[in-house]
């Protein structure tokens, strides 16, 4: 039974949201009541892509999961304008090279984490100022500015989405099944399912 995951993220909103996401997956999908994720290690995007900064975080994460008796490392970043199929494998190769002894996953949300909220908009109606008639766009991951879309289209007029305030709260309630129409969330689901099955 997987006891812990050491998340590496880039955004301030993910620092609060990713532990919520991981606990939900552990409890709801794997009925794992003994899962306790580490607080995320935040590295700005530029430092993740630069040499050595990611590797240092991976080394620290590997030591921590070993101290806890085992676990895995998850790197979760936004694609922004990059192609997930290109940067994801290259980052995973760096993670595995740094610590091949620790199970790992790299997930690149296209284009932003918030695209998963767009896909599951119906499940968010009435939550955190999301409109009661919010509808998902036809192709959530093709919207480059997903954060702005949440504010301008999904939320009631006069309110604004804030990652540091709203991301973890929406993560606690968005529908996983609806979000799986996003290939990047489906990859996260499959990767977590693999890690929790170790």
C-alpha cells in the first residue's frame, strides 16, 4: 500500500491543491486511508527546466520517502505553451536519472491545471462563485488561459478566480470522471493508479 507521494510543483496554488487531489485519489479510488502526501516542493518553472534544480528536489524527495518507508515522486506542472508530449518525457528522464530507485511520475497539465475544472464545470456549479449554469467548453485543454476562462465564463459576474484561494477548494469537489476527458488528467489518473498499485 502506497503511504506517501512527494509532489514537486511550480505554482503557489498547487502547493495547497495537490495534497487535496492526492488524498482524494487515495481515499476515493483506492480506499487507502493510510496515505499521507508530503507538502509539495515548489520550484518556479524556469528553475524546473534549468539544470540541477529539479534534480536537487528529486534527491530531497527520495530521501524523505525512504525515511517514511517508501513512496513515490510526482512532478506536476502546467504545459503553458509547450507540448506535454515533448517536455513530459524529458523531465521524467531527468527524474529517473537522478534517482532510479524511486517510483516516479511526471504529469504536464495542458495547458493549465484549471483546464480540469473547465472539463468538470457541471460538478462545480454553485461552488466558489461558479455559476449555477456553468457549462464545460467543448475542448477544455485547447484553452490557453484556463484561469481567465474560469473567471470570465464560469464564475458569476463580479468575481475573480484566484489560484491561491480557489484552486484547493475546487480540487476538493471537482468530478474526476468528467475531468478524465482531458488527456492530461487521464494520464494523471493512470499514473496515480499505477503508483498506488505498487
